[in-house]
């Protein structure tokens, strides 16, 4: 399927997949197909919101998604991404299971925790782990 459908304008690799571009999971809250996302904010936001995530299994997504447990990782291939979307759209119990597990997995994540981990790693790198970080600086 080339181009886009009239209503909704689905474009890009998923528009050429084996599923119809009118598949509601592509344009609704049912699932969030994601391409390359190096920082992972889109994935974490979707997981925290209770959406099952389908992502290309490279970079950040591969670190954030436990394939088959907290989401679905696919190669950067439109056919396989489309098949994953169709599978979730056709199996609400599977979509719910993935979404629930993903939400539970991100519950402990926060900016504060991420920055604390970053600071600890930075302190280890520069050899100042035992020295307190000046919070006022």
C-alpha cells in the first residue's frame, strides 16, 4: 500500500506494510508503533500511559523493552512492524498484558532517579565518588 489513506494520512514505512493503513492501532490509543528513538522518552511515556509499544529493536528501545514481556521489538522492516501491529490489534488480551507489564516496569523511573544514576556514574568516572556533590552549584 503506497502513500496514505484519505482520512488519517498514515504515511511512512507502516503505510507500506501488509496491514491496511486504516488499521485503527496505527492512529489511536490502542498501540504506539515507534521507529528509532535514541533517548527513549516516547517509549517511557507510552509505557507509563498504559500503551503497548511496538518499536524497532535498535538503540534506546532495545534497552527499554523486554521483547514479548513489556512490548514488541521488530527489525526496521515495514512488513514485520505491520505484522506486529496487526497481532496486537487482533489480540486485546495480549495488548493488555504487554501494557500492564510495561507500566509496572516503568513505575520506578523518574527524572530524579535518572539524574542520580547519571551523577553517580560521572563521579565514578572522574574519581570523586566519595566526595559529596554540591547541589547549589
